[in-house]
C-alpha cells in the first residue's frame, strides 16, 4: 500500500510493498512507509501484527521477500531493539555501553546522559539499572552518534506512566534539536506521542495511515483493536474502509465479507481522512 | 659472526634448555593469550561450543595422521569444519543447539578415538593428546605459541568493537554497520587456532577449562570488559605458573594441575561473595 504522507524532504528510508515471509506465512505484507528527516512516524498494531518485523526491514536487519526497502546512501541508524538482555557475566558500565560502537569524549557522554535524565548513572553497572533507567541509557546510546534516523522498538517498555510521558517528550526534543527522523514502535495503543507526524496501523499489512488527533475514539478503530481501546483515547481520527471480524474474516465497507483483505481487491474505497493513492 | 650471536644468546639458550623453564614460558604465554578469548566464551555462553570444538581436535589428529598432514593443520581444519557444520545445522532449526553440540562433541571425539585405533603403524600417545604434555614443549612450540598468540591477539583487538557490540546485541551491531556475522566467523577461526595450539599443552579435554575458569574468576573483580580481559590473562598466567610448580612439587600431571590451580583461584575469588547479599553477586547462576 502506498499510503504514506509525503513530505517535501527526501525520505531517509522508504518501504514499498515490502513483506517478510517465513515458512509459507507472511509475517507482514505490502507495507509502504517512509520517514523523512525531522519526521516522527509511529507504528501501532496488535501483537503479531508485524511491527518489529517492519522496523527490522527498515533498518536492514531483514531483507524484504517481496517489495523494496530503499535507504538513503550512507544512512546512519541509531537502533533500540525490542529485547536486550545483557549477560550478567559481562561487566558493563553505562559509560562503556554508550561507547560500544564508537568512541566519545566524556563531555559528549555527559551531555547524552543529561539529555535522557540519568546524568548520575555514568559509572553504574547496566545490570543494576531499573527498567526505566536502562531504556533511557539505551536511548542515550542510540542518540549519542547523532544518527540520521532513530529506530525505537517499544522504547518505553518497563517505564511508568510519568516516565513514559517524559521519554516521549525527550524523543521529540531530540528530533527538534538534531532534525533526525524517528521510526517509533508502540505496543500501547492508548498512548501515542503527541508529536507524531504520521501514525501507521499495522495488522499484518498497513490498515491505515494518518495524522494523530487526540479526540474521542473512532468507532472503527475501537472495533479493530477491541473494547479496551475504547476506554482510552483514540490516537487519531481516521476512517476504516473495512473491519477485521473476531473470527479473522474481513467485512468491507460495501458489506461483503472475505477471508483476507488486500488493498487492490476492489473492496477498498478512498477514505476522506486517508491519504491513500488510488489503486487500479 | 654466527658464533658471536650464539655467544650473546648463550645464557638465554641455556635457560631454554631446561624443559621446566620451557613449560613455564609456554603455560604462562598460552594463559595470557587465551584470557581475553575466554572472556568472550563466557560472555557469549559458548563454553559448551568451545568444548565441542576441542573434542573434535582428536578427530583432527586422526585425520592428520591418515593424510600425513601436520597435526596443527588437521586439528584446525576439523575444528573449523565442526563449527561451520554447527552454524549450518542451527540455521536448519531442526534440533536445539545443546543437542546439536552434544551430537557433534561426542561423535567427533569417538570418531577420533576409532581412527587413531586404526592407525596401527604409528605409535599414538593418546593420553598426551587428551591431557597434554606441557613438559615436552620444544623451542619451536614456544615460537608458535608466542608468535601465533600475538597474531591472534592482534586479530581479536581488530574485531574487538564489533564482537563486543554483537555480544551485547547482534541487531544493534548490524543496524549500526559493524558486520557482526563477520566478526563471529573470525572469532570461530581464532578459537580453532587456539585449540590447535593449546592441544599439546593442556590436552583437548582441558582446553575449555583454561579459557573459562580464569575469565570467570576475573568477573568478580572487573568493572569493564577490557578490564576483565586483562585480569583473565593475569589470573590464567598465575594459575599456569602455580599449577606447574605444584606438579613439580607433588609429581602430579601438569595439564590437570594447571586447571586445579585455576579452580583454586576461582574458589578463592568466590569467598567474598559468601558474605555478600545474594542479590549483589554479579555473576550468580551465569557461569554454567
């Protein structure tokens, strides 16, 4: 699906019709997205919807089995993976964690740790950090190299609500200061950062793409993501042209029900809030 | 001209004439060299992998005898083959890694024993290969240990940043352009070389001990990865010297004595942990 918000700047990376197949099963398929300098793109979706797989394609950890992934030549990436367990046998201070992939001066390290709010933990062993402190340290590690793009796979996991808000503010601040692009994955449907330019709903494919608005829950969105989502704020207003039924089938806007949905199966319409390019 | 040079080195020569001095130099040199590698084996949880590679060395010995190759070449080739086979089998995802390692480890050891038994025309000192014979180290062996050891250390330093980042997280290393697969492969080649070099000194059954125990001992005192690597070298060197003097004093086999000395140092290093709160042990449960 080519449902991307096109900005005037040349994108840092672009996925076009990209998919990953494992043992006859498509983990994710037909993903189209692009991240421009200074743009914050958030991927949301239920468990198993292919968010991490999409992020891994974007940074080049996985080669798409169909479609393409174009990265700007010489693109530097700062990556925070979803899972990171540092073996307890490896002695590692926060300072050494930040200097893993390149050397930095004490001043740069201090600045990065100050920015993420843990300036006192420079000599702490990473295994002794709390979940929130560790996520901050990882964010500092990813941003210290001043990369062109930050790819953050659930950077606020294990962080309490106040910390979550602070981390999202911080990501926005980094973006404002350095002008880097940000590809953010959020498992939390209730909480998508306000500064997000583009939200992409994944559910094995791109369900919809749009600009977030903190307004009351969109009924279509609630139906897609379940009752729990309706108790909180919907992240943005958009109109789904199809509904995923509880049994996995798909009901389209014209009332028909199919086993799967594809953007070009004739059931999809142009939605007012969607910036989708017309399909044949 | 030659006589002058020889005269200058006379005292050094005489020193190296003593088999015990050669053994001491070989043991300490080897331990210092494998210290940083042992750290990576511990960090990457590769101790059973190291065991498998060193057990396969006996198959390498058998193949070398059969094909009349130099022993070191046979051992290196088989160790590399075994580690590449493991990578291939892992990618097939048919069996869990520990089962694959168990199959490879014991079948290569058994194959090696069978082949060596077949070679009736050569007197093979099986015990020498299994447990090492550091007291039989020649000057050439010393040259190989120090020359090869320095070369391997240089390669390890060259891939250090990439390998360490990949040890923390291979995805970060790859996303940030550090080529983790390449450094992983190079590290395997380093391991195969170490096994080929260390076989004669401590024997294939005890090589992994020399890699792991000093590194595990160093963990308690280390504040950073490089610090731990240097400490592991020093602790290994002390263990090698203590083990050899112990074997001289008590007339015990030299390879096992070095490992016992390393074990005693490890146990001593754990004493302070007995008095600390369990949650503060930096390495609890992670040394298996």
